[in-house]
C-alpha cells in the first residue's frame, strides 16, 4: 500500500469515524488531522430553510459547509507545498428540519422519537483540495442516503440514549454502533451515514490523479495504485 507515501493526506475533521474509515484504506501514519475553527452560525438561515426548497439545496448547502471548513483550514494552518486535504459536513434532514447533535439527554430523546418509523435523509458534502508547488485544484461533491427507522418503543429509545452513544452524533444515532438496532433499512451508501461516502471520495481522488497526470507524487492516491 504505497498511497500517500510521499505527500500527506490532511483531514480537516475531529470525527473519529472519518479517521477510522480513512485508516481502513490508507496507512494511518499518512493521515494528518488538522481541525480548523469554523463558525457554522453564518449558515444558520440556510440550515433553517434548506428543506423549504428541495433536496438539491441540501446537497449544495452540505458542500458549502465542507468548503467553508476547507477555507478555514487553509487560512489557519501552514500546509506543506504538496498535500491533499479533505473536509466534510454531514447533516440529517427530516421533512422541514435539519437535525444536528443533541444538546442534552432530552434533546436526544426528542430527536429519536421524531425519527421513529420514518425515513430521513443523510447528506454529506465533501471538499477535496490538492496542491503542488505550481498547481492547485479543489473539487466538491455530495452524497444522499435515505434511512428508514423502525418504529421505536420508548424503552428502546431510553436504553439507547442511556448508552451515551447519541450525544455527539448528528441526528442522535450512530449506525455503526448500537444505533444499528434502530434502523430498518437504508437506500444508498452505508458509509455516508457514518459521515464519509467512500465511493464518492474515491471518485474525487480519481479526478485529482487525472488533473496532476504529469506529477508522479499524485499518481498513487488510490489504495490500489
């Protein structure tokens, strides 16, 4: 596995789930976590209004949030001359609401009761920037997965919240953990629900490889190259 042996892969996220997913495909020693300070409050109006329009607006907003995190990374950190950097933002959308991370136990209970027996969308925006000494490129993309929750008994919801798992998760659940017991089915990318659509990321890396076709440093970004 020679990918990212010569240039760093910078992850602009504190999410342990994204780091874990990247570590399944690349050496963890090649991944550098740099978390910028980013104020999402300036996107509050767009977040409140996202589903008054259509799903495409949600995808574009997720990409804008990822781009904002990337801009913050580039502003706040001194990066090497050659690098690939990834920023992402995942949101949970149910009808006319964007569900963030629960503020407290009551908020987590309320979110899960709202999701019970219904289908919601998980939308992740990606921003991938690659830079060399004489070239730079930035790509954005998004992924949507439909998730149907089983009808949840209140004792099941309380059991899950008491586990502590929901408290730092958008939508108050983690599909890769105990939250799997809440889900009846999904339509789309499973890894997107974890916060990183792997297939979409691979497609962006292929674009980077093509853009830097004359630069050997960028020809081994994919795990199989």
